[in-house]
C-alpha cells in the first residue's frame, strides 16, 4: 500500500480542528440561557442608640501640671561654710524648722569688730562733750580777761595823753588786748563748732550701730529656717560646701496650696467665664492614678502670643502628701447643666458636628452642636450634643462607617 500524499497529511489535522470548532459552537448555542437577575442594593449593618433628651452636665477634659504659688528658694545670706543640712529632698518640714546651718565663727569676729568700733565712737563722744563743756567755761573766763585787758589799755591811753605813761607800755597793753581778742575768738569758734562735732560723731555712731546690727543679723541668719509648713522640692548644697551671698540652697513649697495650671481652649473660654460668675466650678483631677477634687481659682493675667486659649489655675483640695510639684495632671471640669441635650457614644459623632439618624432603613444626616463630654450613669464617657432636629426616640447610628452618607441603606443590628 502506497503512503498518503503530503497534501493529505497536511489537510487531515486542519479538517479535524474545523470539525471540533463547529461541534463546540453548536453545543454552546443549544444550551439554555439563564434569566438575568436584578442587582440588589447592599444594606450596611449598624448599631443604634435611642435618643433621650435630658439635662446633662458637660465635662471639659484639660491637661496641665502641678505648681504652687508658694514656691520659695532659700538663698545664702552671707559667705560661709555649710555645717549641716538636716533635712533631705522630698521631706515635709514645719514652719521654723531648721533647713541649713552655716558656720558662725567668721561672723562672730565681724560682730565683735563692729561692737568695738561702736564702743570707741561712744568714748569719743563722751570726750567731745567734756571738751565742749570745758570750752564754754574757758570762753567765759577769756571774755572776762578780755574786758580787763581792754580797761587796762584804755587807762594807759588816758595816761599817755598826759604823758604819764611811756609809749612802750601803751603798746604792750594794746598788744595784750589784741592777743586776748584772738584767744576769745578761737575759744568761741571751738564752742560754736562743738555741737557740729557731736552731730558728726552721732552720725558715725548711727552708721556703726547699723553695721553692728547687720553683723548680728547675719550671725542670726546662719540658722536658715522654713518660712512655712511645706515640702522640700530641692536641696542644692551639702555639709562642707562654701556658699556666697545670694546662692540658692534649698527650694520648698506649700503642699497645701497646690494648683494645676491648664490652658482653656478658646472654644470653651467664654462659657467657663460666664459660668464662673454664677457658680463655683468643680473639677476632678487625675494624678498618677489617683483622683482629687479641685475648683477653679482664677485665670492667668497674661497669655503668650499665638496661644490658643488662656491659662487657668485650679486649686487642688485634700491632696495630702502624694502629689508632687511638676507632675502631669488630667482634669475633668464640670460646666453648668445643659437642658434639652442628648448623650451619645463617641462613635456616633462624624466630623465633630454631625450624626446620622435611621429613617426607613436609610441614613439621614443631622448637624449638631457639640457641648463637650459627659458621663453615662455607668461612668462611661460620651459626647454631649444638641440640635433642634433631634427628638426623643430617634435612632442614632453608633457605628463608624467610612462610607456614611445621607440616604445610605443600613440594617439595624438587634442588641
């Protein structure tokens, strides 16, 4: 049998492929066609909370640090060596309790020197007083002697006119009169300036007394005492240190007058100022896991440029000994009660001022006014809002949906 021709070998595979394609197309064309199904809109599952209009007290959360208006730095009054530092940093001290004791030896010598200078001036004044009394007495005698010499000179002049006295005798009498006048003048000057010399000595004595008192005061200041009941915040010296005047030694503060400095945001500032005029604003302060009561004391007297609010100072009450200066504090300030408001979970709020209500299975956006935070009866915090469009019984979405929009279809999850 002869082999097939080359043309037949090439056409046979092509024929098989064509027949296969025709059969597949016939089969696909004869299959039943499914009926088109309509697209169903998706319903997003959400949780809701029923709105209940009521009276709630808004809470403003603030942050700040502990400080004290009675923070004192005790400095060295004199140059001296530190002998003893009986109290340590962090300890509580009572008013008048010894904080630092300085060496007294040098100061005692200075005091002794000042007292000696004052005693010397007092003796000088006594001598000057005796001299003044003596000058006054001698002035009277010199004046009497001057009167006698003048009479003698006058008598000799009369006799000289009758040539009973030699000219030389008259000259001697006149010379003696002149000398006596000079003596009287000198003595009168001594008397007239005697009071000025006493006044000068009095001024020197007053200065010496002031120096003596300062030396005594410096000696007394070697025992540095606490000016009030408080707590030592810092001790900067140790026994053996040499300190100079004005050098800081210890810092202490009154732990009964602790305050928290916080910045009131501008959005709450006017409400807090208005509320302060009608009632005392109370707050809860969280410090290191402990809770303390506090009250608004006052606003700061100045604000930094660019600051987004004004600093306020809250007086910490019943703090005891636990809080320390400079600690971070979280504060919850209660504002006056707001009527006709709704308390919702934080998840219900969108873009800080919008919530969604479920109506006929779809979302309806409502613009609200955020008044702050508030607490549910179980202690949980939530957001307090108010809107004229909110009513009792409204179902408010409490699920955060990234695609939330007005008219979106939702399915309420049953609790």
